[in-house]
C-alpha cells in the first residue's frame, strides 16, 4: 500500500499540488500537516508511520517535504527500512526499495542540504554587507514619519475613522494601530 505524506510550512501555503500528485501516484491514504521542515515534532508524520505496515511505501512529493537535513532524511529512511517500509519521492523519481534508489536518495539529500546551507550563507553575507553600509535588514517601514504625522493630524478629527486614514495611506488598520497605538485607545475611548 502507498501512503502519502503532505507538508506545507505555513497556513498560507496550500497543499493542492502535493495532494494531486500523491493521488495520481496511487496513494490510498494521505496524511497532511502544516509544520516547518526543521521541526522534529510532526504528529501527522508520526501518524503515517504508525499506520504503515511492512511492505508499504511512504510517498512524498519532494525530498524537502520530509526533512531538512541529510542526517534527518537518512535516519528516516533507515527507520523505515528496519520496518520493511520503502520511501518514494515523486519529483526526484527516487524509490528506496531498490539499491540504486537508495544511492540516488543519499546523493540527492546531501545536495539538497548543501543548497539550503549555501542560501543561508548568502543571506547572512548580504545582511552583514548591508549592516556594514549602515542599512538594517528586514522589511521597509510601511509608513514614513511624514505619513505618521499626517495620520495623527487626521485622527484628531472625530469624523475620520482609523480605517479611512489607513486606506488613504495604503495600509491596513492593524498597521496603523502598530505605528500609532494611541489610535486604538482613542477609538476605544469613543465607545465608553
């Protein structure tokens, strides 16, 4: 029996592509999870392991859906092999039920980890270079000091709502509240 495992990292991500691919591959049961790949604690993956029996195959869409490090992947494959369970990765066309599939799996997992480490190194180097030039990393401010000054002035008028001011500046009300916590208090104060 083929058992599918789907993982997305955030609630904003949708698992449709993975689910469709696993169904097309013939998975009879699919376990779905929202969790970072770096987290070891994944209840749905554990449930999939508990559900599987010797002779079954765990099917994932992509290598990084299962784990984020070569060590973690190799430990997973070894644990599955000890129970007589295979692993199939659809996008890399790997199947650990054969010797060649195990070899390719090991090489690909090492390459995937290397790629992630290179991306992290580049990101750190870019942030360090920006800091050296006096720039901070992260998202730019949504509202300038001039925008905030205008927003404060507008909010003194009881006829103008926080939503109106936020819309005028192209941000959501929650962004305005974050920059001007007093805006929330003045709105709450009006209701008393």
